[in-house]
């Protein structure tokens, strides 16, 4: 049985300074996953709802009661939502997609190093 998920990705920004220059680094990160069930149409409906309502922490932490950020939601041909959210000179982008879980693997740690290997690693 196939389980459908809705994935929310956020464009996170970080400002770094190198050699006197300001660098604005962007990267997408998986912010949320929601298991929907076996129905693909229900997953698409949940994705649309999240595209219309999800507020990233970058925007949410600066909101006051009653605030609603500006939002532009675009539906791409492949069914993904790309959303631009703006409030008080702060901007953020999110991407909301539906996906099937195909593979999962748990973390597995190797055996601990022996005292000899630890000694060699130190020198």
C-alpha cells in the first residue's frame, strides 16, 4: 500500500561576511512532512491547504495578533506549489509538494574505536 505525504520546503537565508563582502546564502530545507494516507487526491488537497495557510517561522515570529502576510501561490504543471510570502519587509518562499515514501532506512552506528585506533587518530 502506498502512503502519500505532503512536503513543505523553506528557502532559508543566512548572511555571512567574507573579506569585507556581505554574502546572502540561500538554501532549501525540508521544514515539514505530513502523512496523508493512500489517496493521492486527498494529498493534493492538503498540499493546497498548506500552500494557502502555512506561515514559515521567519515570518511567524514577527507577526502580531490579527496580522495576515501577503501571499502569492503558484501551482506548477507537476502539481507543486511555489508560494511567496511577505510581511513588513520580510520575504520568504516555500514549496509544497506531494510525494510517495519509497525508501526508509534507520540510522546505524559502527562499532566503537579500540584504544589503539583512538591513539593513532590522536597522532
